[in-house]
C-alpha cells in the first residue's frame, strides 16, 4: 500500500483539527498563534536592524540655536560658532577670523568653580560670533547671553584650558 493511502486509512473516521496544535505547546496554543508570534518577532528584529544599520550623518549633531542676532552697524556678519567653555570663559582659547581672543565680559566669566557662567553650554556652547572692529568681537550664546571679546596680540600662554 502506498504511504499516503495508509495514512488516510488510519485516520479514516477521525476529523482532523481545523487548526493543528503545536506539539510542544499546551492545548489551545496553535500553529497560527505561533506563526503570528514569529512574524511579530521578525518584524521587530527588522526594525531594530534597520535603525542600527542607518548610515551616520556626515555632519556632527549640533544643538539648535536661535537665529543670529540683529546686525551691528559697521560690523561684519554674524557667524555660527562653537565656543569651548569647559573651564570657564576666562580660560577659553578663542580662535576666530585668524586671530586669538579673550573674553572680557560683561558679567562673570565663570561660575566660581571653574565652569562657564549661567547662559553658556558646557563643555561647548553653539552660538554666534561677529567681528565688530579691528580689536573687538562679539559673541552671543545659544541662550542669548552677550559676551565681548578682545583681540590678543599673541597666542595665549599655557595654563589655559585646552
């Protein structure tokens, strides 16, 4: 007798289950539920894989900053600028427009503990800078705090926060 006919002969008179059950699961857990579970896990894995394999952006992530301040009569254009502030503004090495600059205020240049004052990010602040004239520049922090800069005649001495 052919194998398929033998199976049919042995199962004659019995109704096959409408939804076959999985042998390793308790009754009531059926193959359709198992298939759905596999499909959901596969979909979740594909989402995670797609997120992890996304190509990184070419530019660094820079926090949002307000629009540039209004123009200053007789000054240059405001330029987006990253100011390193980790040790306070009084110890920052500021290089802009091919020159070295030091912060002169207004207001405190650190918080008293060697950190930047309120209104400036730490370790960097992403704001705007402008050359006002031959020896002065202005900076506006990402939170809108103004800072005046004075041009140095020579690069700063060591001992500054770098």
